[in-house]
C-alpha cells in the first residue's frame, strides 16, 4: 500500500481569502511544491459511510495521473493552530497553458441546470450531463493508457 505525505504548516503561513468560492475556509500558502491553495476538509456522513473532501480530492488526483488526464494536483495537508490540527488539502497553483479553458464545476452546474440547488444537485451524474452539454472533450493528442 502506498503512503502519502501530509504537508503541514503553521496557521500564520496561510493567507486566508474570504473571496474564494465555496463554504469552507481556504487560503494561499507557500510550500516546497510551490504556491498552493489550502482547503479545509469537509466531512459528509450517511448511515452507510463517511468521507472527507481532502481524501476525495487526493483519490481523484491519483486516478487522473493513472489515466494521464490533465487535472489539478491535490495533496493532503494540515494547518497547525497551536495544539489543534486542521485537516485539508492543498492544490498546487498552476497557470493556464495555451488556449486551455477551465470549468469551475459549480458555475457549470448553475449555467446548465434551471433550478440548481446545492448540495442536492452537486452530483457526479449532474456534472457529467453538464460537461456533455458544453461538449468538453479529451485533450488534443490524448493517448489512452495501455490496458
């Protein structure tokens, strides 16, 4: 089983930004990987399972690497506030390449669903439908991984 690094940094190294989208705290910080956005983890629980957003983002990043798809890089992280640890993830800052276009998923859902309601409509199925509506395709010259 592979283990993953949890990047840790003190609270005073994060420049919190209330203007960034979303409901959880986020802020920019400098790491050994470069400039990164720390996002505090959220937890969702049901009678069957519990999951944290930091692990979800890390799993997606690992899968996109295996599939050789372009995606934001996510790493596990924690902000240290005295004796308290705030779990989360960092996404490494990356600039647009060429005529690359980015699609913030929530904006895409709002624009393609007449009565978008978060969090009920924030689903994988709705995201796939929205991406199909705007005709998002694989990158040019994409080569599928060998099976």
